[in-house]
């Protein structure tokens, strides 16, 4: 016996023992009968399988250690009808679960054992491996009835007739055999649920189980309708309800042609779309009073939030206007029907760029002593700085005064919102980064920045004596100047170097270094060992460019 049952019976046993003892002591003459021991076998409720109402399932167990339930049988009762049926284990891994799923009960007309539909009381008897037997009376009810099944459809509405007629079939699934039989004379509820719910109508099924409701007018594609049926009798038991949408309809084809007056619409502008609608089924006659939706699109269809509905005139013509859309990324225009029963014979759409307002943020900028300009900038949309975009051109431009005469000196390519570096060979001037107008962005110009260094040169350069004895010193002289205050002036204390290139070689070698005097004078010397060329170089500093190298003096060594 299970522990909970032993606990439940313990007080009763104690009471009986006390009563018997008291009776003996008092010499009671009446005999005392002890209560029968409860069965160690347990039987759960019998439950009908809803998908197969010729079957039910029931659990059985035993509390006796080392013992199993070996057999189960059931008695079905309804009025004078009593039917005995064996119940078998349903799963090898669950020894306590029994049922009839492998051999469901059927009507006698289908070769079964039950004479009629209805609800049958179930008594279940279980036997264990030690021969113990236990019966649970009224363990459950077999719902041996027809399970209702609904078919439901809507006739397709169309351009000329925008109504739909609901219809369908109501059948019952027989228990056991699974045969479908018509349910006749039953009322089926039908109601329209969108766009506005209407009162139900209740057509009655025919001999074949078919039903047809009254037509609903002014139906639009997507409107939904609900069909419902419910019955709880000895023949049919079940409740059904589901929705069906008007997703099939008959469209009317029309011809529409249209064009747009530009390929880009900039902030503050608007694109004008003009077109015409005609009837291909009436020799191309114009269709007046028809609504169309004109607007920008994102590559597929018009965006309702930014589109406008316009109406064709007597000649079938229409005009729609599409404004620029700051912060949006439309890529084209389109014209679409407003009437869901209207269908264009071709797609009416085309490209229309909506460049977004952009800005360029300048980062680092450098002008080297070699005359190389390097500037870094970031191109971004004004209204969506993190927006991704296709590769866009960024120009580096220079102007002599920062206002006029802008000239492009380099181009780089920006993508997404990453920093872009532009490089060019250039001298002092006013610079800016500029993105030319494209289909993605409007023109964007950075702030102007000035980069400047002072020009430098070496004049009067000479090397000698010439010729020179081997091992003797060669002296190179010249004057270092820089261009300041509109004139060339001596540049003192500038670092200069003397370089030598041996005859037949292409490499220059530094052989001496020094600084210019206050008057810019340079004098550097080095020992001559072989024939070759000599030159002075100035490589600039933090504020000066390199000095150009227009000369080299050849000295013969003897």
C-alpha cells in the first residue's frame, strides 16, 4: 500500500482496535467485523482521446514491491448496452499507461462493437502479477460522438462586384473509423469581424452538410470573417471557430504611364511626377476620377507616410509632387493604385535620388618641409551621423586667399562614417575638404584651414678649386635665403650640408655639415679623393621648405 494510504487508514485501525477492546471488557454480546484491507492496486481516471474518440487512456499501478500490473480490462455501459473490451499497454517504456489507440472502438455498422453513438460509462478492472484484482467503477466516460469539422471559404470579390458570399461544409468525424459524415440541419454562425464587426447570420446545413450565407457588400481585400459552430449532444460534441480573410479577389488591369522632371531632389526642392491612366479593355480610353498614390520609395513600393493621393482628370491625367526628405534615404519614385481592385499592367516607378544633407569634419592637417599636404576628415549625414553609405569622393582643394580660385589638388574616397585621409603635393595656401554633390549626399564643404611654410633657396653656389690635388680640401660656398615680407632675404643659422657624388655613381653622400652665417653665407669643405660632383643642401626646418637643388659642381681630382 502507498504510504499516504497507510497514513490515511492508521487512525481508522486505531479506532477499531479501541472499540473492540472496550467491547470485550464490557462483555458486549454483539460481534465486531474488522474493515477489509484496501487493494494495493490503483486505477486512474479513464479519459477519452479527443482526436480519436473510439479510444481512451488510463493509468494503473500497484503499491506492492516487486509486483506489476499485468492486465487491464474495461466494461462500457450505456443503458442496456454492456460491452467488455481489453485494454493494452500503449508504450513499452511506460508500463502503467494503458489505452485503445492500437484498436479503437467502432460502431457495429463499421465492424465494431458499439451499437450507437453516445457517452458510455467506463468501469476499469486491473490485475497484478500476484493475482490481486481491483475494479474502479465509473472510472470515466467514453465520449463516443462525432467530432465536428468545418470547411469555410469566401467567393472572390472584384472590380465590378465587390461583394463576397460565405459558404462551406460541416461534417462529423466518426469515432474509430475516422469516416467523415455530413451534419445536416445544423445552424452555422458567420460574422464579419473587420473592418467593423457585424451581427452573425446563421445559415443551416443541407443534406450534404453544405451551407451558404448571405452576401457581404463593400468588401476590401484582407477583410476577415469568422465561422463558428458548437453542439453538445449524444451524436455530436465539439466547438469550432476560426477566421478567414478575403485574400483572393478579381482585379481590373489599367495602363499607367508617368515620368518625373528630375533625377535628384535637393533640400528645399520637389520633384514633379506627371502621368496618365487609360483603359486597355476600352481601346485606351482615359479613366477619369481614379485615385493613385504618388511618392518616394525605398526600392520596392511607395512609402505611404510621405506619398500623396491624387485623382485623374477628365483626360485621365494626374500630377503629383515629391518633396525632399531630410533624414530619409529614399532611392526612387513610384505611382501605385489606391483602389485595391485596380492593378497596373506594368510597374510605374523610377530612380529619384534624395541626397542627404552632409558635413565634413576636419581632423589633422599637416604641410611637410617636402611640400606634402596631408588632411584627415570625416564625411557624415547631418541628420543621421551613424548612417552607412556607399563610397563617396572627398576633394582636397587649395585657394590663394581662402575665398576664390579654389583648385582641386587630390581626391580620396570616404565610406560609412570612417575618417578619410587626402594627400597631395602642394605649397603654402588655404585649404578645405569638399564632397561634390552626389545621389547620396548634397555638397559638403569643411571649414577653411591655412597651411604655410617659408620658401628657401641657396644662391651663388660654387665648389673649388678646380682641378684639385688628391687629398686636398674642396670648399663649397653659397648663400641661404628665405622669402619673407615679399622679398628674398638672408637666412642665418640655417643648417646646411655638403654632399658628394663620385664619378660613375648615382648616390650622394654627406661629407660635411654647418650653419649659415647671419648674412646667409655658407662655407663647407671636405677632402677630395676622387673625381665627382659637389653640392650644398638645405632640408628645411619646422617653418621652412626644402631648398631646391638646381646645381652640382663637378671637380676633377689630379
